[in-house]
């Protein structure tokens, strides 16, 4: 564990979250059509190398550091991005693409429910919603729903990027808990 990083956030987690954040931002922005001429297909190289290979290696490093949650998350998501990137030019049905997204949405849901810090849960929760919306968009051939899913992916990427940056810059990474009001006692 690196002493220069906030407690609970090893350097492997920072690297993994940066890789995931960059990949999610590129992928999500491609679906939103907010930048003229940029599509999700333009994120294939980033998804293959940063989201696939770098994230998978971060997962292996996390396992080496005995971080089973980070190892599982980064390895599984690295496999997702690598598979998505190498199959981007493949001719698959919309239903097959939707099923792929739906299956990895279940991985994101597992990661969101696994616990951990608030930023991690929020990041994986947003990614889950993005993948479900994009899966439904594939099943129903809905460009509008795919765009909404893209915005959820952008939000997840922004949370991942913030979580990594916050750990390095020692910014807040949790919402402050409000103390009980006057006359209210907390029971444990």
C-alpha cells in the first residue's frame, strides 16, 4: 500500500479507477453524440488498451496485493472492455449485443452491491444503469435510450475519475454523516 494515497485506496485502485474512468468517458461520450463526428466506435482503441489490457493488469496487481474486490472488479471489467473492443467490427445481431451488455450489467450490479466505498458503489451503480439502458436500446432498436445510457456511462466515468483523483489529491471521498439533531439520540 502506498502511504501517499488516502487510506483504503491503494495505488492499484487509483490506476484501475483512472483506466475505468477514461474508458467510460470515451465510451459514453461516443453514445451521446455530444461531440460532432465522435461515436462509440471511436472508443475502441481506448477500450481495448486502457479499459481492457491496463484494467485487467490492474486487476491482477490487486489480486497480488490481496485486494479481492479490486481484483475481481478490474479483471472482470478489463475482460468486458477487451471483448467489446475486439468484437466491435463483428457482425452480431442487436439481440446478441443486448445480451452481452445485459450480462455485464449483472457484473456491474454485483460490484455495486459488494460494498466498499461510496464512490465505488456509485460508479458501479451508474455503470449498471448505463449497461441496462444500452441493452434495452439494443433489444428495442432505440437510439434515444442508447444516448441516455451513454450519459449514465459518462457519469460513471466522471465518478471513477474523481475517485482516483481524490485519492491522490486527498480530496473528500465520502459524504459527511450528519449528526443527530437536538433531542434525538442514536441507538446502536
